[in-house]
C-alpha cells in the first residue's frame, strides 16, 4: 500500500510556502489605504475643524455650504469661523484610490456653483464681458450639499502631544484641512440677491 504521507522536504516546502503567503497577505493589508475603503464617518465642518488630525486620511460625510471663488472652492458652516478647502481627486498628487462620481447630483452641483452674475457697466443695462472679467463676477447661488470624501489634515502633534497648526492648503496656505471630494447628495441651490447686477450674458 502506498503511503499518503509527504516526505519531510515536501512538508517543509509546504510550511514555508504557506508562511510566505500569510506574510504577504499581512503586508498587503498594512499597505492598503483602509481609510479610503471604509464606511464614511459622519461629521460636521465645525467638528472637523476642532481637531482635523482626528479625521486625517479618513473618508467622511458632512453637510456644508459650498462657495466657488475664482481661486478655490470652500466648504463651510455659518456656525464656525473657518472653512475646509474642497478639491477634486485629479487635482492632487498622489491621486487617491477613488475618482469623483460625476452623476446627476454632481451636475446639479456644478451648474449651481458656476452660475454667475456680473456688475453692470456704467450707464448700461447689459453686463460686462464675462470672458475677461470673471474676477468681477458674483455667484448667483451658494450650494448646500452632503459631501463625501477624504479629509486631509495639515495639523500635526509635537513630541509632547500638543497640536501644532501648519496651514498648508489652498490660497496663501490658509486652510488647515481639505476635503478630496468623492461624491455628493442632497444638492440644493441657495439663491443670493446681490445688488447692482445684471443677468449673466449667455455665450
């Protein structure tokens, strides 16, 4: 009768191979960006800004007002003094593991955010040239939406555990946190009523 028992050399090879596979799985799990694949944590703009480092590299979901200036996009809440810089995945390096979801909610957001009004020319009922004077324009809306994305913090802790604020995001390094946008929901336009403006010229 033939024995099914493996030779000592074969048993050793199996053990070594199995151990190698287990070690590789552990290494891959440690290298994987778990924060980007986990379920979003619910937060608020103000709560994030109390301690951005707590949410660093984590996927979060928050409700915010969004304003588009000619240099940057900001997510903010009227209950706190600061805002969070809002960026898209393709704008940063290295790129995150996710892409921006360009669905119907995103299109609503984009249209509301980009709608502008322009000051009237003196003595004229028509608006100024939108192509040359974008920085003179005023937003038609603020946008309110639920934002989901990865929070990046510029805050670090020193060797005594004290928080050190190092603003390094956005214009003049003025933001302590940025949100890399993944998706939007519940998008609404909040109309503004600026004075001395004319309807945007369609081109």
